[in-house]
């Protein structure tokens, strides 16, 4: 039988068992028989003994160290590993020098004292002890059977390359691959080692994460590392236009408490979650990120065609590697979900299944002009560590209407996916408490052509940390086990749609369905009455209208009010899941108007029911929310459904308002879930401005504007809720 010491990188170490002896070979392997003990040494200097097995690290030499998860911190473990990693290849000359110290070498001491005690020996060897964190991280990975290869160059079709970190099982063989590609960095907690000291910094972070996570100081350190990379992205969001000069801008002291990293990578597959279960993990950085080169005068073009081609090249490269089974699964959230769609539509060899978590596929409608023609300023960001003079945001502002060249499948900057080409087994995920990606993820499930698709609707904190929870990881591993390994498990026998029904204030229960939107959904209309400023299932008795000032500033401190409609207390519970829609008759005194809607729920004490999780970054989000620019109201009839309007958004379909002339608009929302209890009230807010979806050309219609909502028989404005057949739950 053959075993591997550490990650196979140590060469020349002596060993012996009851029946075998020799030197670890070039692959870092030794030979043994079942039930034997094995001893490792450098010449006559014994390093340690243990039961012979497939993987051995210095942890196995120390009985008390092998009794707890934090075993890599034991002095003997750390100091032994530092020596061996520092030596790496042990020559006969090294052995002769080390044997001089065989009676004084003592790894059981504090690391600083150990450095002092071994200084003379290391000077004679002309080598250095490995850093403490480097040693601990290598031992930790090796104990889990993981081999890490850093900065692997994956060739691309244009003669360039992209860099990847590849994590493989130490045990040789052919394994399916779980991979991703994106911009946030492949080092620990999405970092880029691009300057002196960075490698050591990320090694320190990794060790702190696993060895001291409970410490408040460690959590702050991890947050700082996360925002070291992500702050440049968040900070590149475009400013709020026409902001009230009296608003006081309060900058937070630091990142919110919910943003403490809980995994070794953000939005990407983590090696410890997959490699010990028989997978290879590959995390790739896009060209222009980190140490990935761009050609001279080449700009980084986010979600562009070239990046999608690079991803396809990487998928096919992975499928052809000798350690690969040829089966590739794509896994990742947000950015790392969106790139999956762009690559998958090109059908690269080896791609077998996908798990895109909270990702969009239609660039114009889902994440750029996702406010019904209004620009999503809060979530369109430049990921470049050094800002470019021209980026995809500027390109998007230059192209306010949908066109194939910019937003189609071959778009240079921000291409979209032809979702009909996605027929792979796919498991999408929607977070109803996030104002980005929810609609795109839902629409991907609905519109893809896969016959083997699943959907998870789950309340998260808006940053997908739930995807690293063992409950969900076990589900996802079962999905890939089924499709990539051919294992006969029951994952595809489970209901394809899992819905977390939010009950408010952090509560929820699960509901399992055969499809999404849920079969049997009743689209219940509540009619607006401008005479009473009410919502009711009964149509208004008389025509009415309500007007409000739209010549307003944006505000970061308070709501800029338009009109508010409130229902009577409900007589029975409602389970709501799917898309809310508003059908509104409107006019303005100018040539356009913004329509921002929010659907809030108030309990019997007139306190708002908060549906997002307590850890959510967007706790202020109501049950339903959406927006549109009235001039973009023309529907794409082939793509629109009763529950969701889909607009054309083309220049040809642009319809400015005629001042004071009434038009009909359908306002869609992001998908949602929520239980509305009997006795609670439904509130619809219709406002002239908001701070997420904006128009940087609003001055063309803002000045002197007054907007009007019409109700009654000739203008039957309504709010439509997706009500499910009720599953009775306790309160």
C-alpha cells in the first residue's frame, strides 16, 4: 500500500515500517502494509511515529494533538512542519548536518524559542524555517487530503492565459471538477496577492480563520480583509443624483456585523467543502484581475464575450486534465453565478451540471436597468483594483436602451445569456430579501430549457453566506454526486422547488412544490381607491385621483412620499409567494415619470412586519418592491406573463408621456415570499424617487413635475398578490 506524507511536497525523508523502509519518493509517497506502524526520520533524527495510513501529517505524531480540531496549533506539530517545509528536499548533506543536532533538537517549545534554538542548524543548512501560518495551513489541508496548486496558468484561445488555484485530492485518480470564474480574487477571502507581503498576509488570515474564529479581534480582521478587496467595488457605485443638500450623510464606522466572512472564499466553492468528498475545485480569476495580464491597451470588460470564451477554455482544459473525470460542474453565487450562464450557453466540452446561486442572465433587465428602465446605481460597480477611464457602467449609461450589440449574447462589455440554450441539470437559488439577482435567478429557472431543474427560495443576509451551511452543502453535493458521479441517490426524487415561507421578524417554515410559480397560485387583486386612499378586493364605487409633487430631491434619510394606499385588516391568513404586480393608470405634467412601488405589511399594532432575516444587509426591504420609467412601458408580449411584465426597452418602443394624458403601466417586482396574518394590513407606497433605481437624465422631466394616480371604473388601478393555497401553520 502507498501513502502520502503532508501534501507530497517533502522529498528525501526516511521512513520504515515492520516490512518496508526507504526514502519518500518524488511523489511524496511511502509504502506500508495494513496494521503497521511507521516511523519518519532525517537520518538518525526521529521526526515521529504513528499508525501507517493513506495520509500522514505531523498531527499524527502527537497523540494529544490528534484529539481536537485545533490540533495544528500544537507546538510539536507546528515546529516539525516548519522544519520539513523549510527543507522541502532533504539531501544527504542536509542529513549529515541535522544529525549533529539529533540530541538537542526539540520541537516542543514556543515557536519563537524554537527559531532561536534551531538558528545555528538552519544557518548551516542555508535554509529557513517555514512561516508558522504557512506550516499550519499546509498541515490543515493535508490532513483533509487536499493538494493545493497556486497560480496555475490555464491557456486561452487567443494565446493568453488566466490564473487559477486548483485543489485536488491527494489520492491519485480521476475526479469530477467543481469550478468557478470571476473577479473577486482567488486567495483567502477573495484577495489578490499583488505586492510584497500579500502572500504572508493571506496565509495569516487563513490560519486565524480556522484557529481563532471565535475571537472578536479575528472577526474584525476578517471583515477588514473582506473589505480590502470589496470596498473598491462598493465604493465605485455611482452617486445618488439630485440629493437633498440638507441631508446629512453619515458614514458607518465599519462594515455591518453581518459581514463577518464565514467561509474561506466568498461566492466561490471552498476546497474543504468539496475535495474531501471526491471533487477537484478550481477557482479562476478573470483576465485583468490580480496577476492576470491584459494585452496592451486592453480594457477589462465585465461580463463581456471574451471573458465567457476564457471560461469555456478553462472548462475544456479542466475536462482534459489527467486528474479529471471529464465531468464539470459550475458552482458559485452572484457574479460567479452570472458567469456560469454566459459560458454555459456556448456549450463547452465537459460541462455537465450547474448550481448558479442568485445570478442574473439578462444584463439589461436584471442588473443594469433593472428598475424597468431605471439604472441600478447601487449594485453596478467597477471590480477593477485600479479604476479604468472607461468601464461597463459608463458604457451602460451611454446605451440607455436595449440593443443586441451591447446587451445581447455577443456583447463586448455586458453580454446576456440566451437562456433557452441552458438545458443542463441546474439548481438555481433566489433570495427574496435582496434587491439584486432575485428576479434574474427566478427567471432563469422559469425560462431555461432544462428538464432537470431545481429551485431554492431562501431568506438570506443578502450576501449568500447560507450557501456554506452544511444543510445546503449536503443538498448541493448530492446534486453533483448524482450528475457528475452517477451516484444513485434520491436528490432528484425530492420536490424540485423548496420555498422558505417568511412569517416575519426572522421566522419561516418550508414549503415544497412541483414548480415555480407555484401551481394553483391565485393572483388576487386589491383595487386602489383614491377617494379613500385604500386597497380593497372590491372595486371602487367612484372614480378618483391623487396627485403628488414629483419635483423633489432624493433623500438618504427619509421616504420622499408620493401616494399611500392601505387595506382594512385582513380577515384570513394569506400565503404569498411569487411576483407581486401593480397595474396603474398614471399621468404627469411633464414627458416622463418614475414609478417606485413598495408593498409593506403592518400588524395589528400598526408596526411594520419585517420579512428579511435579522442578519440581512437590507433589513429595510418590504415584502414587495419594484420600479419603472413610464416611457419604457411598452411590453414584450411574447415574454410577459400575467404575473410579470417584461418591457421591450428598445429605442423604437420608447414612449414619452404627453403631459396630463393618462396611460396604463404595469409595474413588476422582484419575487418574494411572506405570510400575511389575519388582522394585518397591506400598504402600497407609490413614490416619485428612490435611491437604488435612478435616472441620471431626470432633469428632463423632474422640474415642475406633478404625478397623478387614477382609480375607479375607467382607471381600474390595482395591486396583485400571488396567493398560494393555504398551508395552515401555528402562529
